[in-house]
C-alpha cells in the first residue's frame, strides 16, 4: 500500500476520473477513491482538502480537454466553416464526455462547493474561441469586447441547451441522436445572424 510519493496525486486524480466516467459523480467519495488507489482516505487529504477539491480538479481537466479539442478543430475553407467546426467540436466534446460535462456545467452549488470564479474566468477561454470565430464569420474587423462576448454567449447558449437536453434525455426519444445534435449546430450558426442585427431600442411603456 503506497504511503507517499510524488506519483500519488496523479493516481488519485486518475482514479477519481475513472469513477466519474464509469459510475458518475454521485459515486465519488474519498473512501471509494482510496480503495481504488490502494491508500488511506487520510492520504488523499494531503493533496485535496475534500471531495469538492477533487471535483474542481476534474472540472479543470474537463475545460483543458474542451479547449484542446476546440483549438484542434479544422479551420475550414471559410470563417463560416471554422465556426461550424467549432460548434460541432463542442457538441462532440459534450456527447463524448458527458460526466465531465455534468460537473463542469450542471452541478449546482448545493451539490458541491462553488467553483472559484477566478478559475472559471480563466477556463472560459472556450468563449473567446467561439467569439473570435463568430466575428470573423461576420467579417467584423473591429468588434468590441462586449459584442464578442455577447455573440459567443448566444452561440454557446444554443449549443449548451441542446446538448444538455440530449444528455439528460429530456427530449422525445424519436428526436434523440445525431440529427438533433446536427440541428443544434445549424441553429447555433443561425444565432450569428441574430448577433448581426443592431440592438433594438427599448420602447417605453
């Protein structure tokens, strides 16, 4: 039984990842992970103060995977193709990493300690990639930061809503499958057109 060593932390994370992917986040516990690693639960606390810290480390990993996949997405022959590829890659990540996706975006603060806002701001770089692609597809050479974030958030919201319902099986089973997710990508592309419209003035009542 290992007692210490520089390899214990990555082994703990690896076991936590395996439990997450194979059994879901509800099965995560320091006792369960310690049993899989072959160490005591107390050893885990040398590296992670509690289960929430482990979940936060897995969230970090999930965002790293997402960002790597988006960065590797094909540029395509046009800015529109690049944006479409980014949207498709996002959907692919969510569909292939459902347990990561759940802890990254679905766990309520009542289920775990809130993910630190400063870390989330760093990990939110997937929105930067989407925003840059949106603005290039619009041929907007000098977008404001606010416009870029607004456009990226609208595209992301479209994708997130579709994949969340898909993963939760909250849509009619006759609609589940590749066609629904392909439609989500097409709808996200249409969201770019909405972003292109000028803001409408509010009508006072």
